[in-house]
């Protein structure tokens, strides 16, 4: 699903954004993959928003990593906010990786302190 839908580019973004909250995990998770590949402000804003509301741990992981890999600086504050309240070791590792991938000085300072 997500591996091919990205070929439609920005035209696919509205439909993919709707699937970020779909009841089926497969569709939620693959919407993240496609939106990351498409990129662009609208897609990355949607990924950032979904990071704060998803309860699916796999989708959450994909969201955080996608934002880091895309070096989407507007996601810095939401990622830092989650880092401040997170206690699960695996989630901390994902957040630290995503923050490091952003390449922002403020993120780097936070990662170095952890």
C-alpha cells in the first residue's frame, strides 16, 4: 500500500492523511511510510500531528523515525516534549535517534545530555 501510493506524489497526501487514524493498523502504519516518502510540508505536518495522538507503538515508532530521517525541524519541539516525559527505554532510544537525525543544535545538546 504505502510502497506504491507515494508514486502519486502530493495528490495522494489528503487520502493518506485520513489513513493515519484508520482503525486497521496496516493502513495506519503504511500511510506513514508513504507520507514520509512523499515529504513536503503538508505530509510532514500531518506526521507531526499524528505523533502526539497515536496509541499504536509501531506507528509511533515509524512517525518519530520518519520525522528525524526527513530532518523536519518543526517536529523538534514535539519530539523534545515526548522525550521529557518518556520512561520506556525503547521509546527513549527511538526519540534520541530521531532527534539526532534532525541535525539541529538544540536537539544535539539534548541528546548529549541524555
